[in-house]
């Protein structure tokens, strides 16, 4: 099996700058961006891009005094560069729930370093983040008037509980943060808290009802106009409703979650839609997320209500089997039958029971390479690569690689 490499998209050194419509300017990194709007009385900055060093380059390009900064939500790629824009002493506006998010990130700094390493293929370095907190928060709707433009702010639950989207009627432009990204809506993330699928779709419907001529999304890194913008809104709305409703149907039918993730699909006419590609998230992650929101952790298997540690259970199964070679042989057979995921779970009996088994770790590398081949979803691809590298490090330390 050929080598697979992780996808690292947080390290791009320079932003791309555009001026897509009159009075609107954007800066873009692969998964981060910001936009600023010129008015006759100053500038409104929407999001701050991910890093201060990049944000400083953005600041140099802004002509006029920044009167307001609006956070569309509290993820680091939207608030991380704020310190570069403070010379103008702007009012910083966000959802009421955003400060709690920043506090949580500080509290969980070691954990977030780990999940960042797995998800984004970056070094696992624990850093206590220094955030610029909002100076004003709100829930519901809020309107700002600055010079010749009006900024209508709406707080919603979507990718996060602290999401905000902005509409500027004079421009017929909506700035919607990550309510749309360049792919399948990020309604599910294996490492992150619950996302709010139904509320997310309703927020997009509210935006659609305004019939905007311009949509700035993915942190303003992407811009769509005219009929194309409306179609992309429609695609995302339909996709979220369809997947959400299928999860609800299967919950009510009593379908087990491990069956559910394989049964639920996008409608046929959306599966190959270029604006819904699983480049960042996946339908399986979406299903897990909505299930978790409505169902709770208990999967109706009474053996799982108060489970013993996984290592104990796998150890008992390993002792019952009695021969590690049987497990290795069966995992190899399953791999040959193109059932790498099932093989991975069978092999896990041996790895959990005996993490020092080098043959098991070597085989797991092959299984993970198989699963990663052709997988271009950032989150799952990087997860395969992360654990491949962990196993390689283990074998190298034992001088078996």
C-alpha cells in the first residue's frame, strides 16, 4: 500500500486579497478568512483571520478607522487575529455565548492541542491561547448604523451556539461565517461538541428569504453572487434537512447508531454536487452529531449502560480466542476482502489487550493506509495519518521499522 500524507491547511504563510464588490474587501487562507466593509464614517471588520501575523498584513490594507469588529463565532480561525486590529480601539461585537467558548478553550488547552494535531496534521504543542474578548455581546437581533451602511446582526445556533451572521441591505450582501463552507456543511465533527443541524438550516432559510445578491462565507474566504449564491443556499438547506430528517426517522425506528451511519445518505441528486463534497466533514459525522443531540449516549444495548473499561473487555475476548495469530489472520483476510474497517475493529481486540504486539501494529498501519487511500475529507484523512505515524513511532522505538 502506497504512503498517504496528511492534509495541513493551517500553515499557509500568506493571505489572498480580493475586492469582490464596491466597498467590500476580503482576505483568505485555506480555511480562514475575513472581510471588511468601508463606510463613509469608518470600517466594519467581520472576523479577524486565524493568526496575528497574517492579520497584521490585513490591517495594513485597511483604509480608514476600524469602528467595529464582528465575530461570526468563536473558533480560532475567526477570532485569532483580533489583536492586530486594536490600535483603532474598535467595539468588538459577538454572541453572548462567545466568551464562554473562549474560556473553555483556555480550560482545555492540552486536550485541544491533541485534537488539533489529529484533525489538522500539526504539531501537538500545548499553548494557552490569548484571546481578545468582545466588548459587547447580544442575543437575537442587533442593528448597527455606520455612515452610509446598515449592519443587521443575527445570533443563531448552527456550527456553534455562538454563531452570528450579518446582512448589509445597501449592498444586498450577507456575511455568514461558516454557515456555508466549500463542501458538505460541517454539522458533524468527531472531536467537537454538538452542532445544531435544524437551527442551522433555519438560519440559512432566513438568509435565503432576503434574496441576497452576494454571499460571503467560509469566513469570507469564499464569495458567491446572483443565482449561483441562491442555488448554493438551496443545496445546503436541502442537504441539512434531508440528513437531519433521516436521523430522526432512524432514531424513532430504533436503528442502532453503527447501522445508521451507513444507511443515511444525501439524496441522489445531491451526492455528486460540487458544493457538497465531503472535503472537511462527512455524512457519517453529521449522523453521529444529530444522533448525539437527540438520543443521548445510551444506544439501547444494556451491556453499554455502565460499561467496563474497553481494555478489560478486549482483554477477555483476547483470552477467549487464545491465539493472537488467529486475530492477525482474520484481520488480514478481511483486508483482502476489502473490509478494512471491520478488520481494524477485529484487530483492536489484540491491540487493546497487548499494545506491545508489533505484528498487530504493523498490520494496523496497512489497514489505516487502505482506509486513507482516496479519502480526501480533511478530518478522517488526517486521523488515519495521525495513527499511522503513532504506530510507526512505536515500531521505530522498538527498532522494528
